[in-house]
């Protein structure tokens, strides 16, 4: 676990991303058309956090899961219809949340600036505000995204990284989205907050492979704790926090957990076990402020994945349905 002095330096980091790197997007895109847009999103996020301190993780995860399938186009927000199962109802998006926060922000914005601010941008703003609330650091979000009109559950599993991916598979998955190996390890630090359903990792506890019933890379004491939370063949699929100590604080404790063999998912622990990524884990564990700067920069780069701009897509009136 990070020392208190390192943590204090971590939470005070402020990283402002220059509009020059934003490509087709622009920081302050709504400054003239809807100047209070970002403030209204922040208000909705703060309201959600007042009711539930755990509301941050779903907002960051929502942005990630949106961007990795069809790009950052708000397609994860669309509801399934009679003829189509949408992304949000894929098993790959099990436990995804934050939709009500986006709805609340969208309603406020539509009341003041109708047909102006995309749902995709609201997702990006909300994730940024969640990072600030949980981690204490800020970054500017280039905006100007448009909303997509297509959402297919069948595209989720083939685009999102799997819970049992190895380091090479994770590298390849992120590379397809234009993100580097360092970006992948850096963004994985978001797993210092939030939780996972037991079904995503219980194979590590009870049926890892033909040689070991329990994953040998898992700290035995941690494995015992997880078994109390996730009994074999349990009737339900409960959730377990990624970081049992500070589950609502976005910090570099994730990397210290990996060094202690306490990564919750196989795809977490492999970052420490694989020579390909161990050095990056060490660096992020030893330099919390540097990790925070990298994290905000990587969030901006992730937010640029396959964006729709200009006359592409639409500006949805209701984030759950196409116009």
C-alpha cells in the first residue's frame, strides 16, 4: 500500500491536457453553445456521490466500455429493442452502471440547451468528474463527439478485454484501439476502485486448471478471503471490491496489491507476473504522482477512440433511444 505522504502527493496532482492533442475534438467545445454543460454534468455526479460513494467506479467503467465498442459514441447507453439486443445487455457488460447519472445530466442539459450536447460527451465528462472525486486530480476533456445509432450486444465480447487475458492478449486488445502497452497498464489502475462479480474470477479459486484447483499466483490468504465472499456453486453472483482497503479511492494501491499477489482478476495479476508488464507495474507503484499524470493522459487518449464528429451520428434527445 502507498505511504500516506505518497498518497497526499498523488491526490494533489492536477493534469490539464492541451487542446492541441485532441484531434477532431476540442476542449471547451460547448463554451459558446452551452457554457454550463460541464457544470451540469458535475452537479449530477456530485448528487450521485452524495447518495453513494461507490458511484464513481461505474462512471469510469461506463466510459471505458463505451469507447472499446464502436468507439466513444454513447452506444452503450442505448436500450435493447424488440429486434435487437444492445451492448448494455451483453454478459460482457455484466454489472455495468451509471446510466441514471447520465440521464440526470442529460435532462438538465436538454432543458437549457436542447439538441446541443451529445450523450457520448456527457459520459466522458462524468468519467472525468468521477476521477476528480475519487482521486483528487483533474484533466480537461476534449469534446465534440456525436452519438452513434447502432448498439449490438454481439460486438461486446469481441472488443472488450477478457478477465482471463494474458499480458500479450491485453497488449494486442489495447493496440487495436490505438493505445500503448503503458496506456493499458496505466488504465488498469482504475481497478483500485469498484468491484467485480464473483463469476469473473471464481475459476481462480476452485477450478483453475488440470494441475491446480486454485490459481498458484493468488496470495493464499487473499484466496481464503475471496472464498468466504464467493462460495463454490453459490446461489447468487455477489460482488467483491478490487481493493478491499480503500474501494472508493482512486490511487496506485492497485499496483501494490499486484505485488502482493492480490490482483482480483487473472488479467490484473498477470500484469505483475508477466515480464512484459512487470516493470511498468513497479514504476506505477513507486511513483504515484507520475501514474496520476499518465492516467489522466491515457483517459484523454481513450476518449478519442473512433469518435463521431461533424455531421456523423446524431445528438440524442434521450440517451437511451435514437432520435
